[in-house]
C-alpha cells in the first residue's frame, strides 16, 4: 500500500432422541421468518429454513442422489463463507487487513505544517483505490474544463462500476445478516439444548464473522446452550456490520453520482474559468467547483468503509482480549464490535434512561450502526472519550427526548469536510470553555448564533490565513473560511447541540464555506447559514439567500460572483452532498437534492426550478 498526499489543498471502501427441543427451534425459526415476511410485505421472497444435519464440509451427493436440504446452521456456515468471499474484493481488494491501516490514528499534535500522507492502493478497497485514481490519474490536468471532463467520464464510470460490484456482494451480506438474526432470535428463546442440533465442522476463523461462526459451531458440538446463544448473537452482530458497510458503500456511490449530475448542470462555470487562463492545480483548485469538495475531501467516507472492513476481515488484539472475558458485553453493547464496548457503555452512562434506549437502538440501526462504530473507535483511540462524555451530558440536558439521528449528530468530530485531521480537534480547551458559556435554556438556534459570535470576535481580517487544525488556528490567531466554519461547528456541538452542516460556494476563481444550522419543524426543515468571517446578524435562509446572488465577505470581494452553492451533511466519517443550488448561468434557479436514507427530513431526490429570476450575472 503506497502513501498519497491528501487534503483539501493538496489532494489525495436436524431430529434425534429428543424431538421436542428441535421442534421448538424449528417452529421458532418459522415464526421469525413469518414476522420478517410481514415486515417485508406481500411479494417478498420467502426465506426457507430446512431441517438437516448436513455439515458444511460434506461431500457432494453422488449423481442421481438428492441432496439433503441444509440445516439452519449449515446454511449460516455456507453464507458466511460465500459472503466473506464476495465482500473481500469490494471492501478490501487484495490488501492485507492485518497490515498498515488505511486510517492511522491521529492524536492532537500529530498534524504539522504539512498535511499527513494518506494511503493509496491500486487494488484496495473503496478508499485507497479512489485515492489512487484521484491523485495519479489527474496529475497532468491543466484546466478546469479538462478536470470537469475527467470527472464526468473517468470518475463517473468508476463509481458506476463500484455500484455494480457492490450490488451482488451487498445482497449476499444482507441475506447473511437476516438469517443470522433469525437464528439468534430463535435460539435465544430455547430452554434446553436440541438433541439433534449438530455441528457442521466450520473452521474458517481468521476473520470476525468466521470466528463467530466457528465459535458457534464449537458451542453446538459441546452442547453448551449458553455459549450457543452468545455466539449466535455475536454472529448476528458481525453479519449486521458487514451488511451495513455494503449499505453505506452503495449510498456513498449513489450520492457521488448525484453530485456529478449537479456538476454537469454547471459546465458553463468550468468553461468560464478556462477563459481566465489561471494556473490550475488539480489537487486543490477543484475545491472551488461543484462536487469538488466532495471528491477532494469526501474520501474519508470511503476510507472509513474500508477501515471497518479491515477490522471485520481480521482479529485485532484488543478484540481477542475483550472476548476472553466479555466484561463489557450487554444486550445493547453486543451490536458494536468487541474492543469498543467499554467506550460504548461509558458514553451511554452519560445519558438519561430514555436516551440510553435511543443510544442502544442506534447501535442496531442501518447506517447509524457503522457511523457509531466509527465515532467510538476515534473517541477511544484518540483518548477523547472523556470530552465526548461531557458533551453528551450537555446534549442530554437540552435534548431529553432525542431521536437516534439527533444523538448521532452530537458525536461528529469534523466541523467541515476539511476538518478533524486531528481526531480530538473539536475539543480544544478554548472551544470547550466557549461551549460552557452557552446556557442550557437557549434554543439550538440561539446556541448557533453564540458560536458564530464567538468565532467572529476571534477572527481578525488582517489575520486571514490557512491552518490545518483548530489547534493551530487558535495558537496562530489565524482563520480562513474553512476553519471558521469548523470553529462554529465545534463550539456548537460541544454545547451538546445538533443539526449542523456546511455550505460551499463555487465560482470561477474562488470557493467559500459557511456553517449551516438545520432546524426541524414537524415534517419541514429550515436551514439557516452563518459566515464566520462576517459580523453576526440574522442567519440567512437556504437557498433563498442566493436567489439574487451574494456578496463576498470583507477581503474577498475580488472573487467572481458565486455561481452555485452546495449543502453538505454528515456521512459515515466526513460529509456527503445533500443539495445544490445554481445561482447564475444556463441552469440558474435550479435546486437539486438527494435522498439521505438515515435522515428524517432529507428524503426526496429531485432537480427542479425553485426560482424564476431575475438571476444575477
């Protein structure tokens, strides 16, 4: 695995002696299947659980013989083998999951004056392969429109291929997750061991789902019902993790393709930028164009999918230590990987009983699961769990009846697509103190305005400049639009507040970032914007504030008028593309949006005219 320079400005996924227990098991399985079918609705394909003691390693039947239908255990064993085999090329490629990680741990103080390298691989998972393609294949690009054409052809095709490759492996992983959960539900209700539930000789235990299957098989061989129940639960959890990674990858790819569709509607911006004849750096300049920030800084989402795959396809030392004693295993912590359960329980204890139930539910919800696993890993390994505990205490005080999405939003460690390079950056002492000053009686919008005010008072226009971390920004007393947005988000979230994203402006010769506050009101959501480089005033309404154009903040007035603006919201690690509005040009007045399946409000995908003009030039 090679190392590639990455960043926003520098660039770079069976019946015997006792019939009754077995009959009970079989009936429970059928009942669970029936319940699943009711959830799936009429017309869903039934899952056939069939009785047999056929071992997974049993030889094929002779010609003319009819093979005995597999037992539930044998079917699980087969699914584990097939699913892991089909998932590996999609999630890891030929990379060794026990080798250097694609997501190295970054502590406070690790990022210096130059950006850290990021890994690339010609045959890796979605993160390392994307990074390699994006860096090496664009090195000779010399103009904005040339880069536009590359994104619309080479990159678009790569994502289309990635979607196709993920589809089959994802279906198999989903089938494994469903059947492993059904098996777990069924055995959990047994009072005695079924006499003819036989082992299947499963020995593939070098990765976590296989280890769980092998341990389950050993428990069956030992006729240890308690261990059968335990390892059936671990297998269900591991299978759900694998399923969720494919779910995330499918969404990320579709999200990127939607952003590229929006980019296509903005081709005239790239052509106009060509006319300026300015030097073009493909590893930085693209950030001022539509879908540029997503492509340049959104790789963290793909890296995280690949990172979690590394841990599913291997047996890290901390996991082996955890399962040796299972001191942190509870019905709720079961749904996060061993090794992060202690952190899971610690952060859970910061919440009220009602929000603790929401916390445990999130661990077993699609999309929220993998995101939570990521946040736990980073808090644990960057030693920020105490800080996050304090934040959750504040969150619990102002949001006593939270949803899982709201609770997960409080965990986000990045305040911008190009932020969180040091995993604990949001917890700088000055920013935690600023959050302390926000009263719990204030609304989330008032807290947002307080964070805006603090940031703008810190900012001095004559000290405008780029820093890679909030730590350095505070030390140097220097901000640019990205770090100002990051600072607003960090103070706001440190106060236990929720609903935050950012908006990126696009123009021929510059980009700009502002913070976005999302305020739900029933089925509707209002998005209000704050620019850390301008003195606080009434927050601006998205996207209406761009209908007639928008002035640049002081010191940046020489930039071309904004051509488009894009709204970014949290992904599995960084941010994903949510909406885009075109301010001027042939498609002016167009608002495009994507369906975000883990969002309560952003559930409609469209591209439509929302303003009929007149449009700025």
